[in-house]
C-alpha cells in the first residue's frame, strides 16, 4: 500500500503544484461475493467483485479543492485493471466541475432510476434470453454515457441544485448516439416540506443519420416519512416519429424495519416505439448490515424483455459485501 501511495503522489504532483501542504491521499475499497440465478434458473453461479479507489485531494492557495480519483478494479476489462477515473475542481461558492475519463455520469444517466430500493433496481438482473451471450439487459431511458464526460454541479441553494453535462461527438457511440450529447437538470428538496425531493432533467442527441433530434427527459419525486420512502418516476425519448419515441414509468416503496434491516418493492414499465408488448418489471429487495458487512438480496421478474412477446424471466441475486 505504501508503494502505491508513493506512485500516486509522484504522478499527480505536476498537475497540482499550486496545492498547499494539506494535500493527502486516501484509499478506500471493498469486495463482494454473489450468487445469481438468471434465465429462469438455467444459469446459476458465483461471482466476485473487488475494487480499491485512490483519491488525491488538496486545496490551492486560491481556495479551490482539487480531487483526483482512480479506481483499481479486478473486473474492469481484460487488458487493464484501471476503471473509473476523474478529476474535479470545487469550491463552496461555485460548485463542482468534474471531468471523467471513464465511469462518469451525465445528469439523466445518473437519474435513470431514482426509486428507493434496498438493493438492485427492479429491471436489473433479468436479461434478454434470445441474446444471452451478450448479456443484453432490459430497456431503460438513461440518456447517454461515454468516456471523457464533463459535468457541472452547482452549490445547493435553499435545497435546490442545478447540474449540466456534455459529451463531445468524438467519444464513441452510446445508446445509439452519433452526435454530441448534452443534458441539464434540477433537483429540489424544499426546506418547507421535509422528506420531499423532486427532480427534472432534459437532454438531446441524434440517434442516427435519419433519426435526428431525440429529446430525452425524466422527472421524479420521492418522499420519506418515518421509516417509509415512496417514489414515482416518468421518462421519455421523444423522437421525430412514433417509432422513435419511447416512454417508461416506475414506482417503488421502501421500509426501514430497523437501523440495520431494510426492504423494498417496485415496478417499472417500458414502451418502445409502436410496440404493443410492454416490458414490465417488478422486484423485491432486502438489505441487512452488521458491522462492516452487508448481506443483500434481490428477486426480480420481467415480462416481454426488450419488448419481445413472451420473453419472460425470473431472477435473483444474493450478495455479501465487505468494506
């Protein structure tokens, strides 16, 4: 670990020369072991995830906080163990500007599912049976993501925060995008209504040469009262024709049985273009924490996966997390 810290300090020293002596390196990480059943129990097995994140942060003489983060992930890809990486510049007055070389969220991709859950999203785990080799997941409305993403998050003023993100057109395709992508959103937790949070975001991109001007949007509301949290979300892709327009809606409720044990249930529907086979997902999750260890489970079901009639599946995952 000490050797790793020394390497990180040397590599970043040139870009942070204005930092005061208060700059420091911190390491965080964790690991999990999962048991998953997919494709109606056709495929079951164990898996492992592990990562260590090195964070180098310090304050400039001008009062700006500069933070660089690099994740070492054993499952990142076959050729490299480097995964999420970013650099951010922040101050209390101006907010935070973040450049993510990999693993960054745009506003809508970060808000694709804001429903309360004890573990997984209700549309997670179940896969497209007809394309199992690629692990094609369920359809969702999530804007776009790509490497080299810029994002700005404003300070919170009276419970309101504004965010904007941008991806240039030369960073590869994602979600069918052939153009640059940008979105913006605002979320509000009004001081007059404790426990309520509402958010709205809009974005735009070109999906294909003949499908220009896809407007994507999402709006959500969650309300926490006592041990209960409820939520509702509605999202849309608004294209030039009905075939290019999609919509989804979801709701969920979670209940904190105790400080250590929580459960949740939710539903999600996705209508793609003119398809009459609505993708319908539902799921139950639970989470129990004891000390530094958590045990979590999700039991999900989806009908008409990717709007394919009778492409149905029940799946579950049980995971143990440490750190």
